[in-house]
C-alpha cells in the first residue's frame, strides 16, 4: 500500500506551482513502475489475506501478475494511435530495441483510448492511466529522461486521455500541467503531434475526439 501511495503522491506534487522549467515526470514513472515488481512478489499473500488492494490486483487490466502482453494491450483491428509510432520515423534513428519500447507504450495507450471512447467508468479509466508506468519497459523511462520527442508526445497523449477523469486528489490539475509542459519543450518539427492533447485539455473532453494528424505528416512503414 505504501508503494502505491508514494507513486500517487509523487504525481500529486507535480500539481504544485513552480517557476522552474518543465521537467518530465521521471520520478513518478520510476516509482509507479516499481509497483509491479513489488506486487508480483507478494501477490499470492495479498490475495490470501484479503488485502484492501485485492480489488485493484484482480481488476482489469491484469498488469500485476501476468506477463502475457495480450492482457495489457489492444490487439483488435483498430489501431487509432499507430501514427505515434510512424511519424517522422526516418528522422528518429530508431533501432529495433527502441522501436519495441515505443510500440509497447503505444499499444497500451491504444487500449486506453478505445476504453475512453467506449465510455468505461471513470474509476476504470483512472486505473488504466495508473497502469501505464508498471507495464512499459524500464528502458521507456530512460528514454523519457533523455527527452526524446516521440516518448514525450506519447506521455502527452496519456495525460490528455485522463483529463476528463481527473477529479481525484492525486490527479487534479495534472493533465494540463503535463501536456502544456511537454508542449513547451518539444522541438518545433514535432509540434503538430501536440495538437490533439492541447485541444483535449482545452475542451476538457476526450469522448468523440478523434486522434489524427494530417496524413502528409505521417510516414507509414
């Protein structure tokens, strides 16, 4: 329980006003990523003892115990966020390892987006948001620390998706801060990828908001 609360508090602290330049949420990602390791270690004991965490552990997405990627990501015919993987791919110098890191994050994000569009309950969607750091590879967090543009706008889409469901103490005000902060540091040639996240935090709704950019800007491999 302490591990979960620490990660939530680390995110909550980012809502405090600051005059410092924007810095990506590496600490929150690191703490939240560690939850999966901790809970996998004690999963059976928590279930046996009927821990207060049981509803979280047994809920979907099944991220705490299962190593099966198909339980964590969307594998249906719709791929609404694939353009996040392919945009300016020729300029990104991605090797196969980097491609896999981005692909994992975008696949989970795609499932999150589809669940938002389906109108899933707010608490389920907040759980989907919180499930992102534990399921992405550790190397994803390292790329965030390096401020690579692709990983930054992936995070912008993550925070934009939770905007409509931010009415809890640890999340209130966070989507605006993160999306605007990312927009302030992302290189100008990648700025068009921020149109949708910025529109969402401005309107306050994600439902019915199609994610797209001009197809002339997308390189499909």
